């Protein structure tokens, strides 16, 4: 099976120049894609992720270092837990899949765990697709794909993704498995963390659906990718695995819609000034100018999802942009884009009185003045 469509040579060279000489591309993972899909209007994040720029290093070079990320201890603990879940050919993992998602099937025994080793991401993607085809063509058995490699086209640029596991059921359907180190306490976990895991899983489901579509033929329909994924976490405060089935249909629909709205990387790259480069090795003034040449769409939600959030927030505050107040406030203010414009409209110094946003601001200002006057009596 041929590998997925790749970027043209000219675009690859252009993106490499944006990273800087001899700087390797940073892989775009599912977490980054989920964050990108949550803010599809941000051309800055789109071009930096598309070019494979290390945004953590970039933020530090700009003087606004990122403040989030897993500690080394958390990474070590997570890797140890994943190894425990997948021990003995994934026996415990497959037992959880059977228990939570497919009780009607025969219990897993002697499951296939194919070797997915290959050269480079394109080779691993092709090998994964081959093994998925092989497993689907021989129903009746369980197959566990440990860290498969999937490709998803994002704004004209291929992103290579590596889920924790994909399970092929005896009926030929596919399930995404997410293994996390945060605990399930009394059968439930932190909703915010579960939501983040669901958004990542939705990205994997979309990539698997592209693979399934390529495997379809006149003789056999496309394999079905299940929209209930398995989330595996430690039970309570132990290191014993527990699992929960998570329906990600909503997250999948939102992510697909948002990714489809992303401006194509080529369009953003072609609009950049000649010689633009985002290498952290550049002088701060030159690097800042390069970053500012690409428009950003900042919102407070970026603080938990993007390494450049502190830099973009500082710039938004300097400009007095109302986006710093949140998307709901921004939506209510219509064409008023700065705090200065909002205050001027509220004072009656600017703005169209027929504009609902301006009228609401002036009414609010009048009520505030009345309240203050009454309080001073």
C-alpha cells in the first residue's frame, strides 16, 4: 500500500528554512493537533506546527518560557504503568477491552501482537496499515498493535501520530486505547483530564478512519472504527490498571470540523516576508519580528494548550485586545476589538448608537453611574 500523500519538495524546503539551518522538525503529535483544532483561526500556531518549530525553545528565546508540561518523574511513572498494562503480550489490556467494549466476543487468548518496526515515520505508517489490513482480513482473532504509526493530513501537511495502542476485534472493528497515569478514583477521573484524553483519542480515530477508507474495496467495505475508546488509568492510588469506555463522537465531530477550517500551510507560508526564520538562535529582536509577522488568535484557553501563550497574552494586553477577556466576551462586543474602543463606546465618545453592542455598553455605563450616585448619598 503506498504511503499517504506527502508535501511537495518546494514546500518542504520552505518549511525547513522557517525552522532554521540544520534544525530537525519537531513532530506534530495528537496533543498538539487537539490544541490546534481548538483554535483553528490561529495562523501563528498553524505555521509553527506545520514547519515543525520547537515552540518550547522558541518561547524561551522570546523571554516568555512555557510553564506547562510533564515532569520527568511523571513521565517515568507513566512509562512504567504503560509497560505493566502491556505486559505478557497485552493480556491485561485485551481483557479490559473485552470487558468494557466487547463482551459478546470470545475472550482474548493468543492474540497477535505484530512487530511494527520500520524505517522512518512513513515506513512505520505503511507497516501499520499493512498489519491493520492483515488483521481485518482474518476475522475471529484479537490483534494488538502496540504504538502504531498513523498519518493525518492537516492543512496540506501530514502529521504522524502514535497512539498508545489500537486493538482489532474478532469482528474486524478497530478500537483506540489511551493509557494515562492520572488515577481513576472510585471509578471516575478528573473531567478536565478525561476531556483532554478524549480530544487526543478523537485525533487518532480520524487518522484511523482515513486508513479504513483506503482499505475499502468493491469486495469488502471499509473497516469500522469504534467511537468508544478505552481509557486505561491506575485504580485509586495503586498501580493496578482500571479502564473506562469513553464515547468520543462529539470530540471527533468538533475536531474534524475545526481541522477542516484550518488555513492551508502553503497559504500562510507564501504570505510571510522573504527570509522569515523562527530559529531560537536568532537575536531576540529579529526573532520577535518574525513571530509577530504571523497573526495570532489569542484566548485565555491557550494558556493550557500552547507554549507561546504567555508571549501572545503579553502582546494582546499591550494592544488592549478584548480577546484577553475570553471568547464569550469577544463575541458579545461585535466590531469593538480593543478595550479602548469599548470604553469610548460606553462613555458615548465613539461607536454607532444603533449597534446592539454599543447600546448595551452605554446602558451598562448609565446603570453603573446611577448605582455609584445612589451609594454616595
